[in-house]
């Protein structure tokens, strides 16, 4: 089950925040590899849900952009 949190942005645009499980489902990556990619600056970092808290989530659009970039890189390599 994908856990998401919806957030209203500028009154009209909706942003979705994905918890770790949602990122794992979208990317097929393990928990440890997701955090490794974040630490290496290759995956966007999560946002803290509550100031001073430990709960974190990723912006869905940023994760989808990461996936699109991987596909574009693959397609570029295949086209060479």
C-alpha cells in the first residue's frame, strides 16, 4: 500500500509527498540504496514533515523526474 500525503500548493496546484514505501514502489529500489543515492546527491532528498521531527517524505514530482532522467539516459546510450 502506497503511503502519500497531499499538500495544497498555491491554492490550485496539488503536490504529493511519498513516504519511503511509495518511493520504493515507484523506483524498485531498496531502502538502503535510496538513502545511498540521496547521500551521493543522485536522488533528491526527502523533506521533513514536521519541524524538528524525524518523519520524512519525498516530493513525487522529483522522484518522477529522477525516473524520467534514468530513462532518458538509457535511451541516449541505446541510440549511440
